[in-house]
């Protein structure tokens, strides 16, 4: 339990609405993002603790994920590879992707821009800014 909110199982929805997938291997970071994103009216949040789990959820096609918020530094498959695979899949290629990462490589922002990411936030980041940007993306506004 965290602040009287039950922790959902991996891949489980936390409320009804347009599903957004959070891909984050740190439970604390995932919880922070989940709380911030649930401030967007009409969305639900699904959690994946790895890129491989995220691909499984996406390929099952179940809930029709509306957007993905992902970390880059994860074990077994990093976020760069996850993004590349999503962008190469014709069923998923238009799905908006927001990256939140502690990656300090100066080439990272350009590298993920070439992969077609919609927004990038460096850690530490403002959960409120991520929420606002994702809300803009989901509502079709990029400004």
C-alpha cells in the first residue's frame, strides 16, 4: 500500500479510460508517474516493469494503448530498442511516446528525436510538466 492506494499488478489498469502505458523498472519512479498521469481526465494507467513486458502488452493489442511513457535505462532491453521496435511496427508506429530518463549522454536527445519520440524529460523532472505535455499530446495539441 502507498498512501492508501493499492499498488496495481504489472500491466493492470488503475482506472477506466484511455490507457497510457508506463514502462519503468523503478517502482518508485513508476508510482510517481502513475500518480501524476492519473491527474489527466479520462485516462487509465498500465504499468510494465520492462521493455519486454511492454512489448508483450502492446502486441497483445488488448486495451489500445493511447500513449507510452518510458525510461531508457532498463535491464535486458533498453528504451531505445523498445522505441525502435514500436516505430517499426505498423500497428503501433503512430503511438505517442514520451521519454523520461537519467541518461546523461549529450547525444541522447537527438538520438531519441531521430527515433520519433514526441517528448523528452531529463531526470530529475517535474511530474506536472510531464502530465501537461502528455495531456497536450493526447488532446492533439503539440504546443
